[in-house]
């Protein structure tokens, strides 16, 4: 961790921590996505004048806090027998970030305690809590790793409803492995190439990447995405290896008309276009469609972009192939977005599951006879995937599952379920850095 705690100056270190405090509030209080909040801070917050190294430290602090929030809160509770004082403003998050530095980033305690107390120069209204901050953090620093020895990290860090859901669905061993995988940093970056040619092989060497069995190039470490070789030339786009699977389930799409419902963020649209499909990509958000358009222009690929509601838009024709990557809780992406588990609730799961069922019915009406429908979600909740299949098939007797066959998609045989669907998880491929959690199934409509 020493590369992340060497600041250009003490002032920049404090600015990084102030930025981290603002990011923490934005994510946990305002329910913003971390990446969105980070972009806003770069534009208007204390991070805007910092070096890339100092900015990286600020974001790493917040990611670490989010990954270990339950453990951190339990440690604080153990050292604050009277609980968190009422009307203490930023105190809770100042302490949380400091504990993340002390116990998980191994930053020297003198730097952590001094910086935590220094926050109150800005928050003068709460300056009376400087003594408490100093005492609590020094006590925790004196115990160090012993603070965590008795904690069940998975049970501490996951909301109880999510813990119970995963325990029932996957069992304790797999649950612990998933939780552990989602606490690893940094997460590798996966790139999808337009073509696997000599140019791609040359870039793979330059980027020091490793080809995955699914066809993605994985970078264990990397610079800013838009500064990587091949970005400006449009050779590739960022897309987790698991997210490439649904398009591969369609097989050869050369010249085929494919409807990409709920297309944003656009990786699958680009993947289809690169494979030679005639893509119609629909999304409700005009802003997100503009991002897809920018990536199409950068990569030189083409697709018809349509802004509209997937449940209502009239296309005037049926499609031989449809890809429905339905809106979901995105719990499968928590290794990249650890804030999500602190923002989701059981009501969200029920909401998304009901919406997915509606979208499946709508997609069924848009599919031509003998057509293929790929349904997928980046959720680890069975309610947002496997549990929808039987009801869909009962309502649509002209549909059946077209199982994924062994060897059909590189490296994925261990992830094929008994019904021929695919389930990936964050703890799978640990030797390669894991992957997002996805559920995907292929239906065929019979004439």
C-alpha cells in the first residue's frame, strides 16, 4: 500500500481525505453511485487540484470503507460504549474513514489520527469532538488487527437480508468466498476487442494483458482508461468478462437483425456490431444513449439507436434475435461497485423482479418464430433470474430453453447449470481475478 500513501505534500494528503469524506457522504447519505460522485468531485471538490496518485488514494479509502463497512462499524461500536453522540455531524464518517486507513490500508497511525482530528478545522461547529476522535482512534490503533479477529467478515459487511438470501441460495462456503472476492482491490480491467487480430495481439503485449478463455483481455493493473494504448483508435471497449457471455450465447450473428433491449451502457451493442449483426439498440435514457453513440463513433462501429420504453415502444416488426439485459439490483457487480449493497433493499429486489417479468413478456411478443431470446441480469439474487423462468415458460408454451452446451463458450463449462443456463459469481476464477455475477438463459420460440 505504500504507493498509495506517499503524498506530494501534507496539504494534498488532507485534501484527499476531505474529498474522501465528501464522497462517503454522497454515497451513503445521498445514495449516489461512487463513480458519479467521484466525477463530480473532480469537477468541483477538493480533489480537482490533486495529482492522480492523491486522487486514487481518496477513492481507494472510500472503496475500502464500503467493502468493510460492517466490520468498521462493529469495531467503532466496541470502542464507543456510549454509542455515537447525537448531532455529531461528520464524526461517524470521519471515524469510519480513519478506521479503514488503520486496519485495512495499514497507514501509519500518527498520520491517520492527525488527519482525522484536522478535519475539525473545517467542521468547526463540531470541534468539540476532536478529543473523542483522538482517543478512539489511538485505542483502535493500539489493538490493530486484534480488532477484527473475532468478526465474521461476510456477516458483518453484508446487510442481513442479503446475507440470508445468499446463504440460502449458495451455502456458507460460497457466500464467504463471494464476500471475500468482493473485498479485493484493485479489481482487474477487462477489454473487449473488435477483432482478435495481429493488432489486438500487439496491444495485448503493450498493455501487459492476459487473454481470458471467454475472449476478453484482462489487465491486472492499468492507467486511466482513456490513456491506454488503443483507446483513441477505437480498438476496444471496457466490458467485464461476464458481461460478454450473453452475446456469445447468440452464436453467429453475422448479418442477423438483433434487438438489444435496455442497451446501456452499451458493451453488448458494440459486441454485437463488431460480430456483424444489424443492431437496433433501445434504451430509456437519452444521456446513456449518447454515451453509446460516442463509443460507436470511437470504435467505428454502427448500430441503430432508439430512445424509448422497452415496455411500450413499437418497432413495427419482429426480430429473429433479442437480447434482454434487464434492469436489476446489480448485486453481481459489487466487486466493482461496493456501494450498491448499502443502497439496495428487499423492496428493490421485488421491484426489479416484477419489472423483469414484464420485460420478458414484452420481449416474447417482439420475437419472430424460431427466434432466440437471451435473458440476463447482473444480479446474484435468484429472484432476478432463475425464479422467473418457470412462470415465463408456463405463460408462453411456444417457448423452450435452448441449453448452453459444453464447450460452446470458452472456459464456462463449470458455470453451466442443470437447465442449460449460466450463472457466474465473483468468487469464480479466483486465480484470474474473478468476474461479475451474471445469470443468463437462452430461449427459443417455436413456430
